[in-house]
C-alpha cells in the first residue's frame, strides 16, 4: 500500500513540474547566478586580505 502513495506523490510532483516548468527553471538559474556571484566575491576578498591599519591616538599638544 505504501508504493501506491509514493506513486501518487510522484505523479503529483510530475504534474506540478509540468505546469510550472518555466518558473522552476528560471528560479534555478537565479539561484545558480547568486551562488556563483557570492563565490566569486568571497574568493576575491580572500586575495586582498591584508593586515588591518592601526590608528594610534596621540596625546593632545599643549601650546
């Protein structure tokens, strides 16, 4: 009996995919582009990682 419910669920997924194919593919492309952009930004920032600048406070000069 469990195989019947699995088959029914798979047929529902197939129908949903067939009805919304363009939107699913477009969402997948957006996800891949966003992931790729994040990865490139992360790798670019690792290359330019330098020692932080330290600013010292000096004592005020008296006239």
